[in-house]
């Protein structure tokens, strides 16, 4: 099942940016706090009830599920449709104010952090299914549609939007080729193989997958989690799992490994005491070693969590100076004033 997010640039931001293009290489200049005129203009665009500058609300939009954090955005808005997004994007553009899109804030690399202040666009109220083509296994959704919401909608169609095949603590669990996988697991001294034969068991397995992050964090109540992921060619997966487990032990870190056997992507969910600076340092060093190990195997420094805030240096190492320059130029072409989530990725 393919999902096209109707949020993307194409649907929401492009009309405003197309109309306003032409001013390039504009220096990004914004100060903390928004002028009252800007607040009033945003209110007019989306309705007084759909904007807040209250401290508690801004605090709720200050971070995602990752360990990264910074000051909150200056204001939060809840657009109801594409037109409102366009109108508010225009206001931000004309006033050099950063725009930070906000989905459900479950990102794991600090993507939603308002590093330079600005307006957080909370998109949860845009939750319509725009178009479903059952024959093409294709659906177009607004950005506030969640995985569960989509699957509820799809229930009667016989379709389902899955996430991925997974592995828990080195033991693969596949819903596609279970028998073969079970054989491989046994041949390699794997244990606790789980094979879903009915819907109820299948749901439980998926629930376990979706709760893995929270289960890991619950291992040490009061501690926080630091999740990192990499992706390597499939043939390199056993080798990198073994060396990563050895590295975790050597670094004296607790970090369950959860992975997607089908695509070579896996996560280390490290559990840490935020007061322990030495442990934090060991986690950061481990994360860099892991990413560089993946790069040396012709893999990538992130499988699905993205670059966000935490992996900018690693991205530069992965794609090199020329690659970075090209990406910066593409970003500048689409976002000439660098108001779209500034300070991230490139
Ligand atoms: C328990 C758990 C399980 C996860 N499992 C998976 C998994 O199986 N597969 C996987 O790929 N990832 C997984 N992730 C990580 C994944 O990156 C996020 O969960 C999710 O994709 C982020 O969506 P969000 O709406 O919460 O984004 P947010 O955290 O709100 O935002 C992430 C970034 O995207 C930007 N953004 C948000 N919405 C839009 C938009 N509509 N248009 C443009 N930019 C936008 C934000 O500004 C930010 O930079 C998991 C995370 C957790 C905590």
C-alpha cells in the first residue's frame, strides 16, 4: 500500500512559494518573539482559536521523542486546510519567520526543534483521506492522517498499511517468508521465534513492534532513551549486528537492537541516565562509530529516522562536499530565504 502525503511541498507549500519565488540567497534574519502584527495576520488566516502563543502550548511543541531539545517555537498554529497553510506560509515568508511543520512529534532526530524560533505548523487537524485507489494500492492523505487512522479507514477495503519486517534482539521475525526464516533462525541458534498464524497473534506481534521503543525505555524506569539507526546492504547485516553488539558491551551501554531484516535497517535503543555525562558521551561516540561502520560497508548513516539535527556531520561524511553543495542548492531553490525548518540537515 503506498501512501502519498498531501502535506508535502507539492500540496501545501509549493503554491505559496511559487508565487513568491524570485528573491534568492536572502540572508535568514529573525529574532526571538513575533511582532504582534504577524500574530494578528496569522489569526486572520487561520482563526483566533487555531493559534496559540501560550507558554504551555509552545513547550508541548518544543521537542520530539528524541533526546534533542531547544527553546520552544514563538507560536503554534493549527491550519485546517491547504489554503490556510498557503496563507500563513506567505505571511512567514514576507516577514522572514521560520516555519516548522509538526506531525505527531514521534521523530527521533530532533526534526521538529525550533532552533531559530518561528511558527510551528501543527498539522494534526488536517486528517482527511483525500483519495483511495484500491486497484493501484495507492492512497493520498492529508498530513495529519496517522497510521492507525489510515488502517481504520482501510478496514473494510481489505487493504492494510504495514510498516516493516522486523528483528528483535538479533532474532528475525518476518511475516512474509516465515518458514524459511524460522529455518535460518534455528540454524543460527536463534530462539523465541514468533510466527503469526491468525489475526490476533499478528496484531500482538505488530503491537510488540510498535511498542519496542517504549518497552526498551521501561527497562530502567526514570531513564531516557536515545535511539539511533543505520542501514547496510543485506549481506553485511550479520557482521554489523555482531560488531555492534560487541561495541555495546565494550562501551558498557544498554541498547536493545530492533531491526528490519528485509531492508538491512536496524535500530539501537539505548537507555541512559540523562544526569550521567560520561554515559551520554559514550552513547554519542558509539553512535558515530556505528554510523561510520555502516558507511564503511557501503551503507547509510540512517535507515528511517532521518538526519534531523543529530546526524548532520554524518550526512556530510556520507555524501561528501559536492553532495552537500547540491543538496543545499536544491534547498535554496525551494526555500530561498531558508525559512523552512532552518538549522536541520543541510
Ligand atoms: C515508537 C516509534 C516507532 C517508530 N517506527 C518507525 C517505523 O517503523 N518506520 C519509520 O520510518 N519510522 C519510525 N519511527 C520514526 C519516525 O521518524 C517517526 O515516528 C515518524 O515518521 C515521524 O512522523 P511525525 O509525524 O511524528 O513527525 P514529527 O516528529 O512531527 O516531524 C518529523 C520531521 O518532519 C517534519 N514534518 C512533519 N510533518 C511534515 C509534513 N507534513 N511535511 C513536511 N515536513 C514535515 C518536521 O518538521 C520534522 O522535521 C518510529 C518512532 C517511534 C517513536
